[in-house]
């Protein structure tokens, strides 16, 4: 199920993480986060929501706090 929130943009967040880690592509990011490449693709395309386990992996990899990661993806703080 796609996330149709108008400001949701996981692709932007993933692009920022790629740049932060100086990674070439989503496959390299998947390896860095220890997830299957289709998971990154599904998050990027809004098929899979940005879940808590992915947030934790992104936090551990980048050092960014989860609120910043969610803000980059266009997810409002709750």
C-alpha cells in the first residue's frame, strides 16, 4: 500500500543518506544497512512504510536522530 501523504518523500531521505555515506546506489545502501535491496526500493517508492527497524538502522548508520530522518522523509513528528 503506497503512502499518499503529499509531503512523504522517502526517496529524498534515502538520497541524503546515500550522499552522507558516500554510497553509489541503493544496493550499496542495502549492504550498509544489512537489508535486502528490494526493501530499499520499496521504501523509496512508497510501497513499504519507513518502519521503526529501518529508522533504527538509518540512525545507527548515519548518526542522525530519528526525528531528522523522519523530517527528511516528510513524516511529521508526533
